[in-house]
C-alpha cells in the first residue's frame, strides 16, 4: 500500500512538473488581457519585468552551473531588446522587418542548439565557444541587415510551400518549419529522457511562437518573454531539487532524501543497512565503470523491496531501507528474500573483444565474457527503548551490518 502511494505521489509530481510551465503561459495570457485596465506605472513595471527576470535567471543559472538555460536566457534578452528596438521611430520599416525575420529564425535554432549541447560549464573554454556562437550570430545578422546583400534575407522570407498561410500567420514560412522541427525534436527528447528541462524548452518555444505571431503589442512581448524566463528559472530549481534528493547513478533517493524522510518516521519503524560484499576488490579488479553497473543492478533490485520498504543510496556501496510502522520480525523475511534475489541474479562481465554494435545474428557467448554473482550483507534494527531516534536506529542497523559481515557475509543480521 505504501509503495503504491509512493508511486502515485511520484506520478503526481511528474504531471505537476510537466504542466507547470504551460500553466505559466496561461497565466501570462490572462495577465495580458488585464493590461488594458492597468495604469501607466503598472505597464512600465511589466515592460521592465522581463529584463529583471532574465537577470535573476542568468544569475541562478550561473550559480547552479546550468549553461543551457544561461545561454538561452542571454538569447532571449537580446531578442527582446531587438524586438523593442524595432518598434521605435529611429529605425526604418525595412530594417525592422529584416530584424523580425532574423529573430523568428534565431529563436528556434538557438533553443534547439542549446538544448542539445552538453553541460560543459559557463566559465570555461566551452562557455567561451558558446559566447562566440552568440556573438557570431549577432555579427552575421548585422551584416545581413546593413550589407545590402538581400539574397539570404529574401530566402528567409521566401514562401517555400505552395500553401498560403500569410493570412493567419505573420512568421516567415521557413521559420515556422524550423519551429515545428524544433518542437518535434524537443518532444521526442522529453519522451525519451523525461526531463523537466526539455518540457521547459517546449513551453518557451510555444510561448515565443505566440509572441512572434502577435508581434504588434509591446506589452504582449514583455509579458510572454518574462514568463518564458520564469519557466526557465522554475526548470533550474526543479532539476536542482531533483539532483539534491536523487542519486544520479542509481536513480534512488539520495542520502539527503533519507535524512528528510527519517524525520517523518512515526512511533514504530525499522531501518536496514545493506552493503555489497567485497565491492572494493571488485572495483579494483574490473574497474569503476563495471562497478557502477553493479551498483545500478543492485539498486534496481533493492528498489522493488517488498514489505513496505523504501530504498535509498546511502553512499558508496551502501544502501538504506526504511520500513515505517514495521518491526524487525515483520521485515526480516522481506530482507531475506531481497538478499536471495540479489545473490541469484547473475552479472556478466563483458570481454574486451565484445563488438561495439549489437550483431544482427545471435552468436555464441564470447569466451572472454564471464558471469559472476553479487552478494550483499544486511543489518536491520528497530526503534526501541535503547534506540529512540532514527539516527540511533540507523547506527544500530550499521552495527548489525558489521555483525553480518563478521558472520561471513551474504546474510541478514539483527
């Protein structure tokens, strides 16, 4: 029952994180509909708000070393500045139209580009290269506008489809196609990796498409650009929270999540500590990459522990399982079952001559491949008169784990 509730809470969190960015877009639209009743001072605040949000977002992205959001926020700042400049009297209508066409193309291209680039840091060589990419785009855009060479600009604005959508859409056709391609790519990535970052980029892409499609209102641009920046900030916070409370390698809740959940334990509970036997020797013999695969294998089994337990990565080769409302006698059979499942699950050490690509036809197992079996030692303790706090019970479980190792490993001790 507890496991089902945990799964349900996980699904709810997932759905909430997916719909939150789009809820912000709806909020932006509602806010925009109210702007006609606002005072000049309030409208001035709205005009300024995207730059304030962009600045805050850039600082947060830099602080958390999130280069993707960092550079997308810079792109949004530049694009909004140019859009607002095109509405001034100091620029000709031709130049304004050219800048608008370039922005319509730059936004989806850059969102696609920076969503694919790996996190390589901001204050680094890779960060400098990304800055160079942005500066290069700016210089190229200026050259297109002021060089007098119209070929590329005419190509950007050319109708490449026989369908006439100008009556319902003001964005150049080639930009619409790039927007659609970027949207499909981001949706595909989100389905594959289930990343809140990709969801945020999808929401930003749709928000900015709406802005560019309705480019007549400066207030609308300010509102939707501000919300786009806010969406990226929320994505940074969500991912940072996940990274803080989830173990990246195994996908299990981390030690920080364990400490938080330990504070929620009630009157009766048991805690188990689990350690992979001879893991250090295994790492030394087969390498850390293979060791990581073993950790992921063991974690995948521990994750499905029965008896109402919730598993955590404690650190290194150690795992912790909380059993709220359970005594040792109740959880002991489930821990024995878990230990047995792990010991019976073979792990194949791949040989160096293993082909990189999976062969089309099945072949015999290479002689250099080797199957080994992993065992674990488990110590368990429960709250009682001697161990009144979760930390005390955890220490007692750790001592029980030590006794399990002294008994010869591959056993459960209390």
